[in-house]
C-alpha cells in the first residue's frame, strides 16, 4: 500500500513538471500543427502603408506612408524612417521561437491573461493593401530572453525574442525625425541671418565662392560660412516641445507660445535658407532651455524643439565676423593660373584638367608638388593688409595685387617650384653616350649600343680599348632619372654660365636616344658647389646642383683597357 501511494505521488509530480514545462516554454506534448507562422506579420515590411502603435496609458501613434512616412497622430510631423523600418523588419523577419494553442492552455488551466496578453503592453496594427494585422505583446518569459505575443485571429500564444518588443515599444517622440533639415549644405544657394529687430545679413553663393550682399557687398569667409551651414543643416532636436499630441493642443503655433520661448520675431535669431529645389527653409533660435540647450522653431514654424545652444551663438555674429579680407577669397582648388613677378622674372604656373600644376615660365618644366603647395598656402593666406606697392606682383586667375615679398613668399625660393627631376630616359631608349672630360683639348669618348649584338661597343676613343659595361650602366642609371639636389636659378644667362663654370664645362655628357626624331641632351657639369656640382641641361635650362655620387656615375670612364 505504501509503495502504491509513493508511485501515485511520483506520477503526479511528473505530470505537474510536464505542465510547468509547457507553461514556461511551450515545449513537450503540444500539438504544433495548430498554427504554422514564419513570423508575426502576414505581409512584407515594404508592403505596409499604415502603422499604428498603441502603448498602455498613452495616446496612439499613427504613421502613414505616401511618398515617405509621416506621423499623423497624435500630431502631424516628420518621422525617422529608420525607426519605422526597424519596427517593421522586427515584425516581418523575426523568428517565432515557440507556440502553444488556446486549447492546450485550457487543458493546463491557463488563459492569455497569465501571459500579460489581456491588457497588452504594446499593440501594433499594420495595413498592407487589404491585409490588416494586429500583433500584441505581453509579459516577458521567465528567462527574460523572450516575450509572449498574440496575433489577432490566431488561437495561439507565441514566443519571440525580446529585441522584437524593444523595436516596437517606441513612444511617439521616438518616431519623430530629429533632423532639422532633410537637405545638406550643398543644396543652399543663399541664406539670410536676422537678429531680432536688429541686424540683417544675406549671403549668396556663386559656385564655390560666398559673398555677403547685405548689409554691404563684400567677400564672405568661406570657412565661416561652411561652419555655420554645416552646424545648422546637421543639427538635431534634443526634445520636442510642441506639438506633442496632448488633448486640446493648438494645431498652429501661437504668438503667446513664440513669446514664451523667445521665438517671436523681435527676440529670436533666424536663419532662412533658399535651396536649389525652390523651397525656403527656416530655423529660429530663442531662449535658453537649460542644460546648454535653447528653444528652436523649426520646419517652417511647424514645431518647437530644444537644440544645442551653440547653434544660436553661431547665428548671432555681426557682419564683420563673416568678412573675408583675403586678397583671393575663394578656395584654392578653383585656382587655374598663378604667377609671381619678382623683379624682371615672372614665374608662371598653370593647372591642367587633371589638377596637376606645370611651370610655363621662366622655363617650361614639371613642378615640384611640395614647392607649389607651399606657394599656394602663402598666396591664399594673403590679406588686404599685405598689399605693398614696392613688393612682388601676385596673380591668381584674373586678379593681380602688389604684395609684400615676405608675406607672399616667406622663406620660399621660387626656384623650388621647378621639379628637381631634370631628365628621365629609360635604359632601353639609350642609343649613344658621348663623354668629354675636363682635360684641355680632350677628345670625346663615345659608346653606342649595337642592337644586333645586344651589346655596347666603342664608337670613338682616343686611346682605344673596349666598352666598360659597369661604367655605362652607372651612367644610364644616373639619367633614369637625373635628379638635382636643388635648383640654383631658372632663367640662365651667359653671365650665369660663366659664374657657375658652365661656359667651358668640366664635363659634357651627351645622350642620344633610339628615336630618330629625338634631340641630343647635353648635361654640362661646371664648378664644384656646396653639396655637389653646378650643372645645366644644354645651356638653356635651369642651373642646378648634382650630387657628387651622380657626377661620379656620369663621368666614369666609358672605355676600359
């Protein structure tokens, strides 16, 4: 008798444990053929055109889509479409982890109220064409990793991951767009800044250049204009003050509301933007709202919010704060021609369509990128106060000013504008090398490449001998490329040739190339200089300095014994 009683109690415990397991996780013994659902939503997220969120104790939130999503209840406002997308994706794609039918709940002596579904925390209603879905969310599962849910018309309770509820449990303010504007600074053609009943400024864009047209005509500081537009166009609301959907709320902003928040025309700072799409956009900044915030009137007077107080500070400067007193008040990327006339020498730079600068005068040559950048930095920093009638003439595009030489150049040598790469001939393009040494009356030594034999051979030599491959290879490497240590002078005169020992050079290295129409290139090497040797190319280019190593490679004997 005692054993039978024990067995009965054991069977009862097993039954209770099984029931508890079903209640908590919907596993074990439940007929799953009752409901087969891939997700809580019967339509795709893209098909939904109306969305209603009901949260216990709060006004319902209704969002509709025409060309874009927009909040229609409890007030009219723009929405953050990413928040809506996240909610719909959660309903349409989240996996149902467990299911139990209502009949199984009855057998267990349970109802939907045991899962918090008699008074749901959140209910979401969606409309997609003719399909309307209602999904309710109740209590969390005992583990906390899931939440119980019900779908209208389905005789079952479902379990989904708790992050689904997190995506749909959004207050009205959570759906509202916090961006002050939907367009970026690049869309703005002009803008006005008005400070109450006082100052008024107007800025107009001409390509990439900004000009102040009111209160007076002058160039505007592009960095300061950009900073203001970037800040205003990228600003976001912190909190929503009006409208918020309270009962009896005004549908249009009243004069008393404006005055309360310092947003009336007499006290506010207002920025009005005229944009490329023909729509004017406006934001006004009012009183301090505490915590470093100020009240703002946005969306063309359709909403009052709080924003970072620094935005108002940016909209309060006087006209002189935006003035650009640079001689060339535009971005350096717009420069296509640049010249500096220093005495009787004019240094002329031009930029090609690809953006690369070339030197057109006093010699035609490639430029040194570092030297050009330094010059551009100096030129585009020149101010009106830098003008000087006895200085150098600086011209950018069609504008020319006489400016102080120190302000324009600082320690920059204009010779450094020329590329230090003097010549570049590939070894395979070499046909002949002729070297004339420093000895008085020395005869040239010439070697020529025999393409049939694929070898260098002696063409002329005072003392005979065979071609020296290592010396020829060294000379070929020296002109691939021939690079100067520094540029001494760009426009060369006869006096310069004498001064640097180039009138009767110590060495002359002549280079002939394979192409029949190519011109012989003569490297003339003159007196010794600090760090190397003075040299020029054909007595018509710049005077530059070659390193000792380069000269040694160029002047190595081309013919051996």
